[in-house]
C-alpha cells in the first residue's frame, strides 16, 4: 500500500491567504477577542497540468477559538472548489495516462468522472487497453497483438494529513468491469497498480498547484499554522470540494501585526483592482494629482 499512497507536502498550503482580499481589522480588546474573524472571499487560481488549464476556486475563514495567557488559538478552514477539475478530468487523465508503444502497452482513456463520496471521492475511468510485442519475421520486426479490450475501473480516494504538513491521498480500487486477462490486470495486476498510482499523482498534482498557499502567508502567521484534517465534501449538484481544517497559534502582539499586514494587502489589492478597471475614486481629502 505504501507504494500506492501519494504524498505531497503542504509546506505551501497557506500562501492563498496572502493573495486574497481578507476582511481584517486591528485586534480588538482582550474582552472581545473571541469575536475576531478573518474571512477569505473566493478567488480563482489558475492551474496547469500537462498543458491542460483548469481553475481551482478557494475560500476560507480564520476564527478566534481561545485566548489564554497571551496565546491565541485560531481555527483555520480552507475550502478549494474542484468543479473545474471535475469538468476536465478526462483530459487531465489523458495527459497523464495515454500511451501508444508500438511494441508494448497502449492505453487510451475514453471517459472519466470524479464525484463526491464524502469524506472521500470516487474516480470512474473507462479505457481501452492493448498489449503488443514485436517479433522478427524474415529479418523484419513486426508487431503482434497479445491482448486488448475495453475496461472500467473505480478508484476511491481518501485524503488525510500527517504531522500537520503532509497530505496523503490513499487510493483503493473498487469495482472493475473487464473481460478475461484484462480484468485480472485491472483488479490485481500491474495495469491496475499503475493506473491507481498515476491517477493519485495526477489528482495530487492538481490539488497541490491549486492550493499553493504558504509562500506568501503574512509573516506574523507563517511559522504558527498547521493542518490537522483534510476531507472531500459534496458542495451540491455533484460538485466536489476539498476542505482543510487547521489552526494558528499566535500571541496578542502577533494578532496586531497580522491584522496590520492583512489590512495593508487588502488595500493594495483594492487599488490594483480599481487600476485594472481603469477607474479609481481616491479617499476624501486626497490631494489632486
């Protein structure tokens, strides 16, 4: 099972916070600190997997949970919407799995669907497979087909987090529909194992690139955040979300610094948005240019 478990370090899991417009304000007095919340509005993150462009929409909330003796515990919930990945999952898998070896294996992904199976997800893949060998006849190499056919394979994918920094995506082969030797290859042979591993890597790649957060997290929180849990959920109408739950532990002084850093980035983003729209109304009292 160890070889089939995909791992991706979440050392970058928080950088989205820094590029999103966050509802931030100076830290409140100690008596009101429990109400402190930073909201992370939705933002689309462009992702490219083997030249297949998709977008992951992410949002979240940071909320005060406990304040005691100068140390403050915030809950962290990050939600990444994977509906665009779902719509393009066939092309994503084709880019990772399709092959056509003249004297070897030929794999063609026909169709794939990715659906919620909370707290996991289910990937159903339909494919055509052939195995060829080459033999020499009168000095010339000729390909010879050994087996071939169409098959369907289900892979259940369950996320988990280790040590607050490593996301595991454990694949488990479910229903297989195929005849003869192809069915055995998909159920327990090398073909099934290879598909399971490559499917896991492809999805982890999409999740990694779509949730690359930590590089630009405000410095006041970068060294104090961790992730405890990851799960897939049904967002409605069959849309798939991945939800990451964690926490941030910071002091009273760090709350003030964090709020200041987020407020500064919010202002910069607002100015950038107005500039891109070609209009900006400066605050009252701003001298004319």
